[in-house]
């Protein structure tokens, strides 16, 4: 093959290297020397011989005896010298050792390693289409690692898709108590990084309703696991246990990548040579920027902007996600939950503020619209009886979604909630004076004597006030009814021209609950966020999430008189019980990206249709009279365009707490930025001066231009 085929027939004039000659596969008869045999076969370079001195002596003897010609040795040496010369090695300076690791592990090299890892994944069994794993909202999932600790790259990426409990057993047997705990799960996903007999025994002990095994080891050595893998409904095999392979394996299990690999060798009892079935990508995956046509420097630019925001005091911390073509290329967390607090992570919850409108409220409305429960141009009073025989009776859902209803922007919650008997004089003044020392906003100072009403709130949970809306403040249906009554009574402007209003979305949520017969939080959880695997996302997060992982927002010195943490920052939403159409949702950047990708996919995610494509098009493609709003979404043009007449095709929303998400269908782009820029106070102007959201958007679009 080396001489007859490669050199003579294929005219190959390059250098032929052997593999390591000390390996068993290169063994010859006891009399023959494998270095001599390799040279006779046509090799030019002999790698890693068994015994350097004796092997050189054997080659010299073979040349002297005529077994190998001196001409052949000279030709091989000449070839090596020619290629050294062509490569510039003859006169080159000695390479600098400092920094060599970073030069070798370049962005291009890392990207290639990840692509190779993904291409190497082989699905040798998938009974009943067990993978990609579905039904994420109601499954108890255990991720078990045999051969490594519980927290590793595999479990880290599994957690990006679903709520999991991680277990790790680096060596030896698994304690019976842990086996019992694991076996209570609905699904066990077992990563095997060793072919040892104890791992085979452990595989047999796991007995859950559904089981997935991922074996990351040399396929030649895993036949001892075959019998133990027989009871597993799905089996994935990767050739090596490296970080990139663990990352690819987790994505393969949950549908974050296409799986197209085939077995390079036969594994008796498990899979024949060439075995493998395809798995289609159904969820967001994770890749390098260059893998999706973005400049590899994008990550560093995002890092620089985000860290500058923390250093300048624009926000204590933030999360950033950038995705393109269904792959997340930036998924990063920066800074602290609060100044001097714990680090922000990818699982930190942020109050997304007005992003609630375009995520939870619009999503809930789209689902109700899909089911034919309302029409966009019907009178709102048809769905909210309290508005019958009022000036708002003829308002339509589409007018409310476009903010073309004539509704005022807000109601003054302080005037609703403060007991007039507790203070004298006006509730607020435009400047700081005696008795008005509490700063509420620019040129707004609160009456220091004012206290909250206790006829509709209480200091502890009661039958009538079961919901904790802030620390030591409880409310119930009477409190929400009071807020909604004020919204019903809010006077309309004469003009129906655009005016952004939180009250529009309070009415829209009321309509949604009336037509679905389900409270808003439960509706969007069961119909949207649960199926998405957006398990961090919801209202009133203190009821389901650790307080230590929730970023605090503002120190409310006037109304609630505390730093708000785990309670919604917006006053209308807070005193509606924490759930409202204008605000109240808490989420992570990763979860918002899942919702965004579902919209880009036309209502499909994880192989499940959540919304019809027609409904998604209706809400995202419709335009207001001015052409700068979709139904419930803000719109913007390309950040690099200087043409104000250019189409506004990028849709999403911003939030007062320092948040945003933007979706660009044309470029298949998603950008999510979450922060708590109001901590400790909204009066900090550093966020506006820096404009991190705008700078990051510009960097993203410049990275497309640079890559092209």
C-alpha cells in the first residue's frame, strides 16, 4: 500500500510517517526488526521505536547487507530536508516557549475540537425515540457519572436543558442509599467514563423507568460493558473522555446537536461496525462564534463590555447570551448579585421587568389566540365585563398590544397604597424639604410620615392575605381587585396615538385569565415555559427558588421600605400579588433564549409544537400605524444601519431593571442581556452613560460583517 499504491500509482511525493512502532500492533516476528520492515515498506520517518540504539543498529546492518538500499535512505533524508526548507525551518529563529499553549490552543483549534467531538457521537440504540429527551416539564431526572465527580462538564450542560439531580462516583461501588435515591427518578442519564468491571456492575443496579447511557471511552475497550447496557433504552458512544466530548454528549441527549456518527469498530454484544442512527437537533446547542459565521473575537468583545459595566458601577452583575442559527455562542455571567455579594452564575434569577410583556404575557395570549379564545379586533369589554358601559368598552386587544389605546402610562401606586390618615399635606413634593426626605425619583420626594394601608394588607399571612408581596407585607384578592379597579377607572386620553402603557398589559392579562379560566402564572408555566425546559422561569420565585440565587433589585425607601429581593420590583405588579401582565416574571438569560428560539422556529422547540406558525407570524410580523411595533413587541432596525427608513425587523423588548432580548429572523440571531442595574438605586446614571446593551448589539453585528 505505501509504495505500490501511495507512492507509485497515486504519485505521492510527501513524507510517510509510521505510527508508534512500540505498540503491539507493530509487532513482527521474533527474528525481524519492525523499523527495518517499515523502511522496506516505504516509510520515511520511524516514530517511537522500542529500543532506539538496537533499532538504529538493525537499520545500519540492513543497509550494509543490501536488504535496504543506501539510495532509499538518502531519498528519505533528502525529502525531509526539502520539506524543512520549504517550511522555513532552516533559517528560522528558535520558537518562543512563553505563551505557546495559547497559540496552539487557538480559537480555530478549539472550534475544530468541538466539531470533531460532535461528529464523533454515535447513537447505537434509541428505542422508542427516547433521545432527544422530551417532556422536560414533568420528569424527575437523575444524571449519574461513573468515573468522575457529580459536577462536571456533562452535568453542567445537561442542567442547561432540564432540572436535574447530579450524582458522581469516581471509583468503586455505589452506596445502596444512593442507588435507591437514583431509582426513584423517572429518567436516569448515566455517563460512563471507564470500562472497569465496577462500572458494569453499577450500570446494572440502576433501575428507573427510562434509562440513557453515554459511554465516553475507547470503543475497542468497552465490550465488557455490553451486557450491562442491554437494559438501556438509548445508548450513545463517544471515543474519548475529554471536555469537548462531554459537552457534545449532553447536547446529543437533549437534542442540541445533530448526531450522525457511525461505529468505527465492532463492539461485541453492543454494536457492529458501522452501526448508528441519526438524531435531529431540536433544541439550542452550544458552539463557537466562528461555527455560525461570527468573528471569534466576539466573545472577548462581549467580555470587555460586560466587565466594564461592573467596574464602572453600571450594575453589580449581569448575564449575556448570544445565539445564531440555533447555537449559543456566548453564555456568560459577570460580577456579583449585589455589591460585595456572591458571584452571578448562569442560574441566577433576574427580575426581567417589562420584558414580562413580550415574554409571559404575549406568550400566554398567543396560546389563547391559537385556541380561538379571543379575537384581536373584538371589543375588550367582551372579555372583561367590568369595562362594559365605560369609555374603554370598545378598546381592542390589538390596540392594547400596539400601545394605541389612549390609556395612561401608569397609575400612582403610592397614592393607592398609602393610608391618607397617616400623613398630612401632599404625599409627595418636587423637592426635598422638612418632612419630605425620601427620594422616590428625580424631583420627587415622599412624605416621611406616610404609612401603608392595613385594610387591604397585613403584616403576616392570613386567610384573606395569603400572598407575601414583600418582606412583612401580605395581600390577597382584595388588594389585586383594588389595583385593577384603579386601572379600570383610569381616564383615557383623547388621542389613540402611540403611548407606552403598563396598564394595557394589565388589562390583557385580565382578559387572558378570563378566557382561559386559568391564572396567568399557571397558564404560561404549563403551556410555554415548562415544555421549553425553561425551569428557572416564573412568577413569585421565592416560592420555588433559593433566595441566595436571586439577584436583589432596588432599595425601595418609600413604599416597601426594604431592598426588594425575590419580589417583583414594579409596584403595580407587586401590589397585584406579584403576578401581572406588565411585570413580575423572573428568569435567566438562557431561559429567555429558549423562548426566543421557539419564536424563531415558528412555535416549535424540543420537537414539540407550542404555538402555531401562523400565530407566531401574526404577532411578530404585524405592524402598528407607525411601523415601529409588532403585537406586544418593540421593534428596532439593524444597529449598524444609518438609514432611518430601513425596515424594523428585529423584535423583542427592554426592561427597566436593565434587561433586554432581541430576535433577528433575517440573521437568525438572538441577544439576551439581564442585569439589576437598579441595585442599589435607580438614580445611578452609569448604566445610561455606558449603554452596554447597545454596545453589545453593535459588537454582534460587526462580528457578522467581520466574519463575512
